[in-house]
């Protein structure tokens, strides 16, 4: 379709003048509004004001300017329909062949600190989406552009054949409807949160593509990585990659799991993850101490794993990290010496992420066949719990430290989950088992002699006393679990029998 008349109204003026000059060179008449019109005039590009077309002034602070039959009639008319042509002639409506519009910056407005509700509402675009939808619906005849990245494509086709191809018009129309849908979804999400509607009758969210991935979980699966437009929680999508190969689908999943654990800690902490489960967690007064403990927790499984640290990686820690094969290291920062050491390894991914950003509670979305599940992120900590100690013996100061570590980690382990902790590190992790005592046996076997004097954390209550019995045989001296089983008394008696102190939190931490 040839382009004789264009309507341009953009908030993002990137590349605008060059594109408008191209259109003018091809003899395209340009209609515009407000700031866009001024920018074109200042550049010496011929432009007609919207009021000259509609014969009606812009009113209500610009809220009403393009919502007019001479605009939408020019966009929606079916060019080879005689009835439409007659209506255009009778009402002095001229066709519009190209619409270049991007919308009021709603996302940028609500992202600003201190934005009021009134400010947000004022930045909801009405005329822009209406023109875009009209043009996209009638893409058989009208070209519609919402993204400056597409200016060159349209200009090249005009330069080449003097018209825009049907394939391009259709592709741009699809992109336009995605654009307006995402815009409306963000507004709906903002207003839904404002009225505190937790589970609305329809759930509309939008994501922006961050990158294509080489493949998904396996090489035969296609995949891409998307980011939410606005984030209020620690997110891998905000990480800056300093070195290494592109992230893979599995890398991203594992790195996200590592982040969810390491953000539990305030003191220096290091988390090692394999297949979305922690294989080692360590804390200390320095990051080197924390890493050493995370490594010693499971020196076999950490090979090829993901490391997340909550404080800067220094030279000494980097030297230790470089001694084994790791896929990813995530940290708030790296010293220059640490970078010099780690970047000698060609393939390791180094990710820098601001751990102070985003303290909100995210929504967790899980897809199922034909639907999805939505829930709040599990941020419930021990400080929030109604802790009771039903056993005869109270925990010692050291046992409390170990219990707290086990409790922080176990909620991030696939259920059924058991974690053993001792001296600022995990010593055994039992994950994803079909019964709880099975998870305990795996954790105890991994811990070996280190199980003696350790604390055991369980993500859910004990349905019988067999887990306590297994823990006692291994030398575990303290247990933390939700409680709430009809057979709690059996577990309490078994703990008392072996001199084990047991803490009830009243909170379950299933993770499927």
C-alpha cells in the first residue's frame, strides 16, 4: 500500500525526525499533535495540526483531540467498499495511510518514587490506543508503527518499491495489538492493586522480552526469557552480566533459586545450587568463610553449580572459586582483582546484582495445562512465627543458630525436604522425596559423622515419629518443624526419650 497521508503522535521521539524526513521526501502529508507537531515544525518538516483536519480544537488539556470521525473514519474506512467511500465523500473524510503512535509513559510514571494516584491516571492514554487499534484493525489498508525500531523497515520499503508490503503491515498490526494489550494490562494491574483486589475474575499480566535463549530445559525445546515491566523484589532480570557465555534456561532457573535463598541472610552468606535445590549453604564473618563452608557442605555436588553471594567477592574468595568448575557466580560486586582472576575462565558467567533493591513480595505464577496458579512468594520467617518448644529440653545458644539456619534453607528445598545444619553451614540436604523419613535418610547419609550435634529442619510436620528416631540414631540434637500432626505427641515423646530439643513454628513450607 502506498502512503500519502500519515498521522504521527509520539511520546518517545527517538528516531522521529529522520523518519519524518524520509516520509516528507516521499511526498507524504504529515498530521500531528502537541509536542510532536512542535518538534517536526522546529526541524523544518511540513506538518498539519490535528485541529486543521478535524475542524475542532484540542480541549480539556488535550484529553480530547483525536477522538473524531475525521480521524477514525480515515483510519477505519475499507478502501474498496463503495458505502465507505460514499460516507467519506459526504463527510469530507480523507484516508490516513500510516499511523505512528506510542503512548503516554504510564509505566515510567508509576515507576517514579512519589507518583500520586492522580498522576498515574492522567498518564493513561485514551486517544493513542484508539488510533492504534483502528489502524491495526484496518491493516489491509493502513500501516501502523508503535516502535521506533520499525521506522527503518517502513522507510526501506518506501525507498525500494514505494509502498509497504502486506506481510509487513500484518506483522506491525500484530505487534500493535501486543503493545496496546501490554499497556492495558499494566494499567489494570496498577488499578487492581490500588483497590486491593487480591484475586480478580480475570488475571492479566504482561512481560517484556529480555532475550531469546538457545533452547529450553532440553535442546529440543524452544525458549525465551521475559521480565516484568516493574519489579519490587530482587530479580535476576536486573543483573548485569560482566563475563561469560549467554545464560541458558536452566542457568536462569537455578540462579533464581540461589537468589531466593541467599536473600534470607544479612551476614555474609554463600549458596550453592544444583537443579534448583541447595547443595551447600554457608555463613561467616567474611565471604571467604561463608564460601568455604558452602563448599565443604557438599564438595561433590557443587561442581558445575550456581553460586550466589550476598556480599562483594574479594581476591581470596575469587581464587578459591576459580579452583573448581562453576556455571555462574552472582554477587553485589566483584573487586578488580577478583574479576581479573575469574575472567581467566572463559565460560563462567559473572553476574552483578544490587541486593539492596526490591524488598517487596512478588507473585509466583506457575503454569498448568490449560491454566495457571498464582500465589504470594513465601517470605514467612522465623521472626513471624509463633514459636513453641514442647520438649523438656530447651535449645542451647549454638543449637538456636543451627536451627535458624536449617529453617531458612529448608523452605527453599523441594518437598518433602529435610536439612541438617551445624556450625554455620548445611551438612545434609534431603530433597523431593515421596515420604519424609526418606528425605531424612538422604540428608543424614550425606552428613555422615557431621550429623552428630547437628540441627534438623523439616518443611512440614512429622506424621509419625520415625523421622525423630532416624535423627536420634544419627546424633541430631535439635529439630525444628511446623508441628500440627495428630501424632505430634509421639514425636515429642521420642525426642524427649533421646534428649532432643524440638521447636514448633506452626508454619509449613511446602515447595512443589
